[in-house]
C-alpha cells in the first residue's frame, strides 16, 4: 500500500510521521538523520521483517509498505 502523507513543506506532519514510525516500532534500515525536515530521497524503516519506505521529493512525502503496517502508522499519526 502506498499513501501520500503530507506536502514537502508540512513540517508538523513530518514530525508526526517520525513519531508514528517510532510508535509502531520502526527503526531506520540505514543510519539516517531523523529530524525534520526529512531529507529528500528514499528512507527505509524496518518493523521486524517488514519494510516501510518513506519517499520525499520536492512536492510530497509518501509512505509505502505492507497494508496492515501502513494502516498502523496512519492510525498512530491521527491518534486513532
């Protein structure tokens, strides 16, 4: 599943995304500088054996991964 998370310049939503990733137990696949603003490009996170990908370009931030895991991240972002 792939979802648009926020606009590139929406820094409060980027911070919520990082908090939500931590809430579901996601950890960076590489040594990323995890702060807002997120760096442009692909960021990969692991939750057990599952992989989440955050893609950041000049316009948007999106999230891709297994349906259930993406839904858990979205729920953590919205507080549901």
